[in-house]
C-alpha cells in the first residue's frame, strides 16, 4: 500500500507539472569536443530512435564516448538544474569487461519530476553531495569506466516517472524529446541550458557619482540678495565662512585606486581656508576621517585657486566627502557671475584622467556613466559686503586731486584692529568669544556710534553649527544646468549630521577687510566674522 501511495503521489506530481506546461529539457552533459555517441537507448529489438542499430539490447540510457583512456576524468555537467538525491564513489574505475559490479554515479531530481542518472564516473571525482542543489552546467564529476563498462564513457539516463526513457525523439522513438536540442543522428545535443539565457554579469568597474551642498549660515538668509540676477544663489558675506561639501561616491562594482580630486576656487571672491577628507568606508553612511587625510603627503597646491587632493582608494559603495571651509574674500555682486568652487575627478588608476575642469576626459572603456562620463561639479555663491566694510567709492571731484583710497582702506583696518584688540578674542571663537564680548561690552568699538545687540550676533558663533544638516543643495552638474537639486545624485538629507565641522583657522582682524587679496589664516578669525555680522545688523536697521 505504501508503495502504491508513493507511486501515485509521484505520478500526480508529474501530471500536474506537465499540465502547467513546465518541463526542464537538458543540455548535453559533457564538453562536446572529442565526444561521440557510443550507444543510444534501446527501444526494443536493438533499435535506436532513428531506427538504426546504434544501441545494444536492453540499454536504458545514452552512452557518450570520450576518446577511450585519455578521456578519463572529462568533466560531467548537470543537464538541468536539480537536487542531488544519490551519489556513489570509491569504486574501481577501469573496468573493461562490462561486468564489473558497482559504478560511481550521481542522481539528480529535477523540479519537473524527472530524475537523471550520470554513471560510470571516475573514482574520486564525484563533486556533489546528497541534498545539494545544482545549476544547469554545474560539474557533477568526471568520466570513468566504473561498474559494468568496457571503457571510459558517460551513461546518461533520464526517467520522467515511468522508468528510464529515451531523451531522443525520431521515427522509431517516442514523441517527446528531452534535450534542449537533440542535434543530428549520431551527432551531439546542444550544450545550451533550458530557459532564458542568464544575462552576463555587468563589467566590473568603478562608477562615480558626484554631489555638492553648502552649509547654511546661522541667522542669515541663504539668499539675502536677490537682485543682480542672483536669485536662488547662496549669499556669503565678505569674511564670512561657510562649508561646501563635495561628495564622490563609487556606485560601481569595482574599486578605484589612487583617486585624485582637483579643485578650482574663484579667487579673489572666495578662498578655501581649510579642507578635510572623510569617508564612509568602514560604516556606510557614517563618515570618519579618510585614511589618507595626511596633510603632509597630500599635494596641496596654492589653496585659494587650484589644488588637488589624493583621496586614496575607493571601494564599491564608498563615499569620499570633501569639506571645504570657504571664505568670502571680496564682494562679487555686480562684479562677477556667482563665484564658484569647482571639483573634478582628475585621476583614477586605469579608468579616468581629466587634466582640468573644462578639458576632455579619458574614460577607459566608457565605464563611467554618471553625467555622460564628465566628472565635474561645482557650487556657486554670491559674495556681498556691507556698506560699512565696503563703502561706495567717493564721487570723483575733478576740481581736486583724487582721494587716497588706500588710506580709506587703512582706516577701516585700523578700526577693526582696535576693536579686535579691545575684545581680546581668543583663538577659538567658539569657546571664548561670547564671554569676552559680554565682559567688555565693546558694542560701540566699531567706531560708527551705533550700538549692536551682541546677543543676536553671538548666534553666529554658536558651535551648534557643527552639527547642522544640509538643507541647501546648490551644486550644479557639469552639464551646465542651473537646477542644482536635479544634479544631486543623492538626497541632501543624507549628509551626515555628525560633528565633522571644523572651525576655520583664525585670522587677524587687520586682514579681514574687503578686497584684500588672499585669505591669511592667522589669529582672530572668529571675531572678524562676528564683526561683519554686527555690521550687517546695523545696515539692516538703517534701512
Ligand atoms: Zn550505458
């Protein structure tokens, strides 16, 4: 009874799968070169499927020769995906009598109900285990002459539920063919696996995507000045600093080695006071100092105009984040078209080379897909100046000698210098600036006779700036698009809110005037920044 139940259960499974139209045909289970048919399935009377005599009485499979003993060990592949249900190994494999008892073999169960048998294997070559799932074409073992065999060959048997049957179809055979393609008589079936061909794996390349953002400035509209065609452009006061972020992500499938990034800064309107390199290699999405963030070994060419950073290797999925402290150094309103900081990928070993921002690129094998392969991006700002810091030039009076504009500038610096001295600002503005201001109360030291609410200005120095997230994506892609957000390959909110912000190096108040030339990082930086914001507040009140 039990046997009958099992039989009907299996039969039902086969019928069901046949009704669903699902059937797995098989590939030729050997490499075709040097292989040939030695005996087909015997359909009765020593007759093969083509009504020939290429079989022997009672043969229940298909035999394929491998060129006698030199062919021993030729790999045997699964004809279709399946599960290993039986294996046997360890038997003598040089049988020539045809009467040796035990063979080495593998049996597979296929999802459509068929069972296949691969036998006479070479001793010690069985490469799969019971229960293991195998894919079509996966090696099962090697050809031998174990069991009832007269020389090395593969005996391939296939059973669709009613005993071993002939996978070939022809005038003397059954109506069903169980090969993907059986080929000609005495030829070999196709080695193509059943089902849709698997797509080839994508080529292994690093692929880079770029993005930018600008850190907002506390208490200041990000677009304070919307005239002069500058609507929508981030505004930065002279001597104010912001943080520009440039992200480079390797969204490809291979690492990039010796990645070099290059920057161009639109001097004299903006200058870079400091840079840091971060990466999320160890903890994706969480940024830590990059392993090559060694300022002594990185080429750092003339910050303020052009420089390069070697950021090292980039693994697939890794993002390198370059944070630049960018200072407004001269008013650009009406003078320059939105000064910007530009970044481009200058070099990736074996993949990418780009000499400068506007030059063409050498994109090996066109691996790079982002932005058409042109890896450049920029962030632009407008640099404004307060009337106090940047007074309008006096009307020229042709009846008198031209005024000495140099002395005017000098006076301004003196004023700032005095203020800075009186306030006694410590090098770290975050720590000491507020205390000094409150204690000395030098609100009027600007020399303009206007009191300033220092509390308002102190927010500028609030170290909470360190942990702000980015909300103002202002980059634009190398395609020249003005739509910054559209060029960001990531969500702006993905920028980390960790304390990566580094306070800019300090600058002496004497150097913080307008149109002074290169930014000099030395002493008193935070105060001059504060003073500018005081002046902005003043000018607002005057209006
Ligand atoms: Zn055989």
